[in-house]
């Protein structure tokens, strides 16, 4: 009897996996195709901007267009990635189908006219929107819809960067700090892999990066360079603080724009004018757009950061300013590719300062600043392996984990839940979101954490009773 029960269990597992594979295949093909279209349009948009530099002066007008697109047809789409997280944590009004075309169009507009933004947010939102649409067609509800949305995120992320394993882990890790739920593991893996294959099948190719540095052994018994290890840890601290700075400036600017500009449609106008002014103050157009590669003759990009003299000392800070102004004032796109730029150029600067390998530290910054800003150290370690190879895996992990801790309880996704805090703090003791934790810190600033913890415990006891 026990033998037949075991066989029944394995049959149930097999049927469960087959069911989800059938659900996920059409979704991931649709998401991969949408991402391929997006990346193709993004490349065309970048070429148009490079060939018509005067378009930058129309950025404020483009911002107004984006504002009214969302105001008239966006519904709750303006919440972006945070809407997807809210729907996964606690289903509410659902993810609107219009989110996919709106974010696609508005991101392309942002890039054509010179906004400093990325592409991950667009791919993830398209993935979530398309997955939600299929989920409603399949009649899925509650936990099944949560799984399908998570798989949509994985498909979008895996396809847009060509990193299917990273997309799988990222979709599960990004939802809750300190906790990964594996019920969506197979759907995320299938979605990310097929999304990536589909995108590639459409003829889309991703930028190739390489770390040429090869570590030499100091002795027969020590297989790691302790001095280099110390430099990596120190750089990891810097990367984490940089992640914190980016998130705090982004959230702070958004608040200040809303506070001081009473008419919402004027916020992107002010943001666009600031980007124009910053371009002339910095004396370069390198900080506009994605920044993966730049127009011929421009010295700073993500690719150039892997080489000596491939970045200036403050390139990373300029990109923080350009990107936070762009996104906080209502332009659309993602934060991740700019974070790659910020991390790679900061790594370049630190390598020169520490007399360390430039390509290694650019690669470490590439993944570690992203890890700190999104609180996804495991996914970013995997990303390092997928993008740069496995030779320096230990350094990837050390840089990402260190950055994760030193970014504090901050991040670019305000709806991210805190399940297990990085350190014990009463403000984070009941699985609150990053947004709520910030409000609590302000509300109880200067008050006794002990008293606050007692109040939380009493509240929990009341709920149990």
C-alpha cells in the first residue's frame, strides 16, 4: 500500500508539472516575442537619437505626451513593477492588459528623446501584463494567478538580458527580502528559458562582456589572493552604499517633484529641462539613453568601463543623477541597465584606486550595484556566471552579498516585502513593505524601538485572539 501511495504522489507531481508547462509555453513565447520587438525598437530609437541630437530639446514635450497617455488610458499601470508585486502579494484589481503596449510605447518615446532609462522595467511589465491576460483566459485565480504572474516576470527578465537562469531566480527572489518561495520554480524556469529562446529566434542578440583577468595562485595551499579578496569586500561595501544612494535619491526626487509642482503634467516638463541642463553641465551625451554602447567618439559606456580609461572618476555619479531625474519625473523605462552602467563605471574607478584588475571590478560593480538596489544577491551572482563565466564565482558572490547588506533596507521596488530583515529592527518585524518601513522609521524617529516592538507584539496577540 505504501508503495502505491508513493507512486500516486509522483504521478500527481508529474501531472502538476505537465499542467504548468502547458500553461507557460504560450505565455513565454508571447513574452519573448514582445521583448524581441521592444529590443528591436529600442535599437532603432537609439540610432534615431544619435543621428538627430536636436531631439533632446523635445524631451519635455515627450514627457507631457507620456503623462497624458497614462492619465487617459493607463488606469493603475503607472505603478509599474510595484503593481505586479502588489498583485502577487495580495491580489486586488488585477494587472491591466493595456500595461504592455503603454510601457512599450512610452519607453521607446523616452529613449528617442534622450531620457536616461533602462529596459528591464519594460520587459518585466510586459511579461506580467501578458501573463495576467493568459491567466484570465485560462480561468486561473488566487495562488495559480500569483504563480503565472511570477513566471511572466521571469520570462521578461530572462529574455531582455539573455540570462534565463538569472531570470528564474530573480522573479522569485525579488518579491520578498530574505525569503524565496519555490512553488513557482518550474514555471519560472520554463518561462525564462523559452522566453530567451524565443527572443533569440527573432534574431535579437545581446551584448557580450568578457573578464580577461586570470588569477594566479600565491602558493600551493592557498587558492585565493587574500589581498584581492580584501579589495573585493571593500568594493562590495562601496557598491552597496551606491545602491542605497540611487534608491534614496530616486524616491526622494519623486516625493519632491510631487510636493513642489502642483500640476502633475508639469513634472515631466521640469524633468526634461533638467536633463537638457545636465547634459550641458556635464559636457557629454554619454549619460543619455541606455549607455550600453555609445556613439562613435563618445568615451564612456558599460562596454568601455571594462577597459582602462573607459570611464571618468565621476561617471557613476553622473549616471545616478541623470537616471533618477528621468524616472522620478515620469519618464518610463527600467532602472537595471543604468545600474549596470553605474556599477561598471564605479568598479572601473575603484579598480584604479585600489590597483586592482579593471575588467574584474567593472564586472563586480555591474552585478553588485544591481544586487544592492533590488535586494537580489543570489540572482545577481548567477547573472555574473551567465554573463562573464564561472571562473570568478566566489568574487561575484562576495561582492553581491556584501552590497546586499550595505544597501540597507532600501531598494528601487517600494512594494518589496521584508520577510527576514538584514538586521533585527522593530520597524521590519512584521513582513512590512519597503515603503511602509520607511514611513515607520519617519513616524517613530527618536522614539524607543522597545516600546514600538511591544506595541507590535500586542497587536499580533490581538490578531491571534
